[in-house]
C-alpha cells in the first residue's frame, strides 16, 4: 500500500474536534441542474457521494446562496434561505457521510454580481456604487450590511440542520466578502472600507463571529480566501497575509486560493488553465501558512501524489483541495492510497466542465464519461450476451468504446490505421501545455491493452476487412480529416496543415500565417511562439471560434497577449503566394508576409467511410467525429454510452 509512501497525505486531521480521514478535500463545485427555488434533484446526491466514495476526506457543496433576495450569483443556485431545500440537502449530506466523509456547504453572497441573470436584472449591492458589465449596482447601506451578516449566520445554522459537518465561508474570487476586502472595489469612507485593511476586513470578521454564534463551539468553520487578487489595483500577498491574520482566530481552516473570476485576465489563475504548472497557487498558501496559527489548505492544479505529499511534508499547507481533478477521477485519494497512482485519470485543465456548466447546466468531464451521470452508474445495465466487437479507429472515441466493451465481457478487436493509438490528437504530444492530454492518451492506450483488447495497428478497416472479421458488432470510430480550403496557392510548397505543423514544427519557418482562429489554430500559434517563431492568425469571423469552451478562450487570451500574437478578424485569405497570404480585410486588400502558411480551418467527418461499414455486421454504431466533428468530452461520452449498450438482453 502506498499509504506508507504518502504518510503526510493520509494522516487524519482534526478540526474543531471533527476528524477528517486524510488531507485530500474535494473543493467546492456547484450543481446547477435544479429548479428555480434552489432545490437540488436526487441526482445531485450521487454526484457528491461519488467523490466521497473515492476517498476524499471532505466533500464541498459549492454555491450555497445565503440570500435569495440580494445575493444570488446565478439563477440556479442552492438557496439556504428556502426551508424547502432541507430534504434535498439532507439527502446529499447523508450520502457523503455514509461514505465516511465530512460534507461542507460553501456559503456565498454574490454582492455586486448578484441577480444579473434575471430579466430584467434585480437589485445588487456592492461596497460602493458602480457598474458590472454595464449594469448598475448600489452601495450597500449599513442596515443591509447587518442584514447580510445575519443571513450568513442563518444560512450556516440551516446548513448544520441539513447535516453538513462544516461550513465554508466564501471570502474570495470576487464575491461579496472579497469585494469589501479589495482596495480596487471598496472605496467606502466609513468603518466598512477605505484604505485601512482593518475596515475592509470588518465584514468578514463580523460574518465569522455571527456564524460561530449560530453553529456553536463544536462545529468547524472553513474560510476560502484569495491569497492575492493577482491584478493591478487588487491586493497582493502582503495584504492577503494581513487579512489572514485578522480572521485566523475565527476559523478552523483557512482555504487559500487566488485571483478573481470577475477579472478576465486572472480567471485562469483562480481556475488554473493548461498553460500553468501543477500547484501554481501553492505559493500563496505557503506564505500565509508562515504567518498564521490555524491550519491552511491550498487549491489549484493539484492531483499529482508526489507534489501533494511534498506540500504537506514541507509545511506549505495542511490540506490539499481538488475540484476539477476529482471530476476527471473521483478515485484519486483511493488510487494514491492503494498504490494505483499511475492509473489516475489526470485533469487536462481544459475548462470544458466549467464551460458546459455555464452553457447548459451540466457538469460533465472531457475525459471521464461518468461525471454528471453518477445516478445512471448506480442502475446496472442488464448483463450482455458476449459479442465479437470490431472497433474501427483508435482515437479517443475508439479507445473508450474498446475499453468499455471489453469490461462488459465482449471479445474486442481494435483496428487503427496508423502505427499508434490516440488518433489525430497524437500530433500534439510534444506540446508543453498539452502534457496532460498526452498522459490521457497514453493511459487510455494502456487500459485498452489491460482490458484484453486485441490491438491491430497499421490496419485499415475496409468493408471487405470488416466482413471477413466475422464481427457481430462494428463500432465505427473513424474520425475526421483536416479541411483543405479552396484558395489559390493552397498546394504551394510553403503550405502545410496544422496537424503537420504540430507533428513536424521544423517544417515551419521563422514566420507563419495560420488560417483559422479556432482552438487548433490559436493554440498552434501559441506553440510556435513558444519556439521563438512569429505566428499571425487570419480569421474570417469576428472572434475566436471556441466550440462551446469559452472559458478556455480566457486562458488563450492571456497567452496571446504574452506572446504578442496578432489575430486579424473579419479577414479572408484570397490567395497564397510564395511571399505569404493575400487577404481581404475590412480596410482593403493586404499581403501578410510569411515563410509558411498553415491551414487550420476545421475537420471533415469521414461519414462516407463510416457508412460503408454499416452493413458489414448485424449491429453497427458510428461514434465520434465520423458523425459530426466534436470535442473530447462528447466523443468519450458517446463511446462509453454506446459500448455499455452493446449486447444488451
């Protein structure tokens, strides 16, 4: 057992007399699939329970709003001031508790960001008068401040009644408490603000005092703060330490994060992107840990067992908290403890989960098809009749389908046209910020082999081959091919595809023009810039085409600014010459000079090739990009779901 390899990580910690079985906590994540009254559906209990089942010592239920009138940051948030939420929340806390974990409720108030999802927008209060995204908010008067303090206290008491074993007061990330703490936002001239940190900390201290009185002396209180706001005008780590010292006597655990999700350029510091290193925010917790007496938790881009053990062993923090990592693999604690660390499904920090939550209210994961579907996993699919399954294509969808079919007891053969499993994404295997993607592809390839799948590389599945295989079921996961735009000069010697540029960056000259500002094109521009090349992007539309992952674009924008990458929007490439690309811009015709022209204008599904296999076996399922080009999340989800149904009685 690797519990002996990671003794600090698996030493229990006591907070206010409550024992937490290890030092790995599930950081707050919300659950937006609920009714307008803020009542969670039964499926939410399965979602949170799964993290507890995986070994997390504490599981946080995020976005528990204490004030439905003035504090709601989203139209879909848990309402702690609605007594009708009791039964649903009790169901969640019971599910977590029976797995041996402590359940905590993250109490929050959106402050000047409240009620923006309403039509028309409702009243919002901040430290002072102002606007957010053009919407005005009011300075919070004294009587409303006292009202809010009372709402936090009542919310904490209600959470305790619902069975939560701890409460987490959200004092960071741009919500109300951090708005009062921020020198850039709190310009008040009374005891609740101004230049003095004592005054700007007052709201937090008074809330903590009221919460302690409401929950009693034997109930742990965690407080989440930003160690630094990480932007010009916000507070830095020096004031973060001062604030921590103001509240340390009132909390049992100080949860140190960073940044503010209301400030565009640091959103991906608060929620670390793939461009940042593992544990990028630990430094803030470590500095605060040196200056306070209470235990400290750190969060952000965590999941590597050795790093987490080192953090605790060296006294940088007492607890490590993981949010997205436990969506990718809720079994991280269990796998580390039992020596299965190499099998961890590491979060790629692609932000698909967060974007999907905002777009459609579903918390799904690009590389874990079970996330958000935990309730389904508890209802067993009927046993399958053993089938001979041929999976055509060894990309993301094909590998997942092969793994799931084999785990269901089928005899599976996986054929891949190239010499390596992983599909088109393998071209990015040397890209520094795609390290976690490469790890995922390698892990999936290992799992294919471990599942007993017969793997045939350098094998193209034609209709003749499929018929000769004698398969009962064919799963066509043939993928897609790059679209080659019809532009004069596209076949020139200075033109290559994005896939070729990733695979052979030495083919790219010192200057390059990339046609297409989708994620592939923009990420390629960043990659080439990292190598010292000058890359410019041409895009016909007026913005980066994010494919639904708009939060990842925030990370891209940081890198675009860092490397001074120029993107010409509303610009059409009309001709490619040896000198570069002739473009039609809003200002007129323009030649963008470059040694190499790279096209990244999308992918074309291999529909005809997939359709040709439809009559080669008694059962047939096309999946992934050969149906419609999509993302990793949808590919794995479809593959997993289809494979579970193969051979059902």
